[in-house]
C-alpha cells in the first residue's frame, strides 16, 4: 500500500511578482516546490494556493487538517511590513500552527513561521545574500536534528534574501548559520506543531537561479554585485551553461561550487527528511497511512 | 600586531631549482612568502632562511635551534609518498626530527605538515580526490580546533589558499586533528613527538590571491588536463580576475563572482593562525630565554 502525503503548497508571491518571474523565464515558486516534492516522492499529492491574491479562499479548520503537510515557498514580500498580503499570510501561518499539520519552507517561509510564532525579522545589516550562501555550518542542535540526518556539517546552498530572522520565539531552535546570516535554518515548535524553516532554497537549480538572477540584474547592479549589464548576462550564461552541461567540472570550479549545490539529493536532503521523518510519521500516528 | 622581536628560522622546502621556477613565474619562493607573512603579524621579527632540500649543513653556520624562538617548514613540490628515499627529502625529515627534539616551537604548511607527520611516525599518501588547488573551501574546525589557542579568533568554518596532491592519512599517536574539509580530512593538526610540539596546516595561509593567480598561470596546462579549465584562455581570465581583486579588495563584484570573502582577502583574517603561533608558543619560548 502506498502512502500518499497530501501537501498544501503556499506560494506567497503577489501576482505581479509571479508574472515578472515567468516573463524572465523562471518558474513560479509554487510550481518549483511542487516539482521538487514530487521528484523526492512521486506519491505526494499537491495543491497550490496563492494567499496574496485578493479574494482567494484560505483553507482553515477541517480543510487545513485534511493536509499532511504545508510547504511554503519564498516570496518577495517583506515580513515586517504591515500590508494586507503580509498580514493575511501571518494569520494563515497561525492557522497552520493551530491545525497540527507539519510545516516546511524556504526563505520567506522561515521568516513568516518565526513571526507567526512570536519571533522577529529585520533587514539583514549585511545586505543582500545572493546566489550561493557559503559555509553554512550546522549548530550542535542542527547536527542532531532529524532534518539534517545525512547532511554535511558545513555546506553551501542557493540563496536570495535581504531580510533575516533576528529573534526566534520560545520553543524554537537554531539549526544552522553562516557569516552572512546567523540563522540559516530553524526548527519552530508552536502550539504543538513543528515547522522546519530554511533561509536558503533547496528547491532551486542552476537554471532557476540563472533566471532569478536575470530578473534581478538591475537590482544587483545597484547593489554592487555586478558592475554592468554585460557582467550580469555573462554570469547568467555561466550558470545556464553549467546547468546544460553538469559534467563541466571547470565551470563548477570557476563558480566555487560543489555537490552541495549541484547534486539534487545532497541539496534537497532536508526536504526528503521532512517528508520521511515528519510528514509520513505524523500521518501514520493519525492512522492516515 | 605583535610587539616583540623573536628570531625565527624558516626552512625552504623546495629545491633551489624549483625556487628558480617559482621566481620565473613572478612568485616569491615559499620561505619568502612565510617571512613576509610573519613580518605582517610581527613586524619586529628577525628571520633566517635555510635551503633544507639542498644544503648539507641544515642550520645556518654557527647556529643551533637554541638560537631561535620558532622554526617554520613551508611548502614544497616534493612528494613524500612517491619519493621518500630522495636525499632532498630525507634531509628535511632529519631536520624535522631535530626540531622536535630541540622542543623549539615548530610550525608548518602543506609539505611542512607532511614532513612533520612522517618524521613523527605517521603516514602521508596521495590524496584519492586529486589535487586541491587555489582555494580550500569550507575548512571546518573540529571541537579540538575550536578549543585550540592556535585558532583563537578564527571562524569555525573558513576558506584558505591551498595547493597539494598528497595528504596526511595517518597521524602519529598523540596527535590532534584541528581542522578538516570534504577534500582533505586532515587540514590542520598538532603533532607531539620526542618532547616537541608541531602545529601545522595542509593549506597555505601564507599565500595571497596574487600568489594563487601566479600558480594558476604557471600550471594552466596541467590544470586543463585535470579538468579545472577548458582552455588556457579560461585559466588566464580566471587568474586576471584574481589579480584585479588582489589590487582592489573593495571590488565586491569580483569577490562575489570568485566566491571569496575576508577569509582570503583580509591578511589579518587569513593569517590569524600564524599570528596566534607567534603570539603564544613563540612568545613564551622567547620570554623563557630572555
């Protein structure tokens, strides 16, 4: 008998931001997440919601507890701005904690889970961390955490963010950090419901990072990552070239990246562990297997 | 910056022939890179150099280890696993054993770590993961490393310049591994032997980005054969990005492109271990004598 976890994927981007990414050749964040979850476990069934869209029906109560997991994507909103899109999602994150359904997510997702549970996020004084987050080191708690079983103690990951978690709520544990961002992952336990959040993006691949970088070239120029448009286009081309030719060790070496970034099984181990060690055991405990 | 005047003996691990090749590509020889680095952290230092591979007399004429406060053995293109009987190597093993016996504070990078390992009864092998070159990434301190005074003020995880084929596979009894990464399981260690204490790194904190760039230019052809570059033009363009960043470390765009940070670019961060060695065992040794 197969176990078919039912996952609700929450894509928090507003429609204009989603359209901008798609116009630049990127996938929508929610679609990326669904694709990742199904590659990890083909038995997973996913629904996507876009809570930033006006009038969208947000599941609650029994509808929500019908799911076996809630997986949140990244998002270009700012979690400490008081806007309807943000507030709707903080309320929804609280409803998820009330529901007892295990949560997971990248970037914005970790931030919103922390804020919903009483923690604080702010603009990172180091600025934007973009492309590859380097030298992420597990804390001692991280080394012992189910999410990181089988992961190296130090690794690199895809990243793109300007905000960071500054204060975790009671009941949360910091699992990793690097020199740029002191909280790179967190395990939140709130109202008895666990949420595993990453500041980085296991769902990305080189192509998606190339497209995101392309969409952000103007911003990256303004922030000094690249000096001119051509340098940005060259960098995007380098990423795309390696994506098309994964055996080009020379290109990987030029970028200073290794299997942490390039090997999908290494990169997405946290997500696999979430499904196998949190989602499915929770289903079995509820008699849903 | 340290304010005392220790006397340090630096042994050049390369043959004189190899030193000429290094100078021909515009690089300092290893002993000079070390002398420059130690002067950076301790401007009052007095340095003597011996050419340990070539000279029959292993110490400068008329001196013994007792005349020095510290002894350094740096890198070399010699290879212990494949060439251990070579007199250019055995001379250096004998010198390392004499250094242990004298109890002088003993520091080494790369070849220095390998020779000290062998001299104390450990084993050095060819690294099955091949050449680690340019930048050794994600070097991680062990718990012993985190607690070690050698790494006081260093991050728990860091990058450092590196170039090596061989690695320490078996440390002698009484040794402590201080750092590791996924390419090389012994990136730094303390070795205690015959009453002396050696501390060494597989990586090269004494190299700056310009030195790495010159190595890439010099080794472009073998690096192409090893798969690091597709063409010579790629190697040269990579090296020239490093040169530009070395000349202007404010070029955040190049640092981002190359994936390097203060671990490589800031000599005070890169040389923290060397500063700690001078500031602790060398200073203590110096004070005990004066």
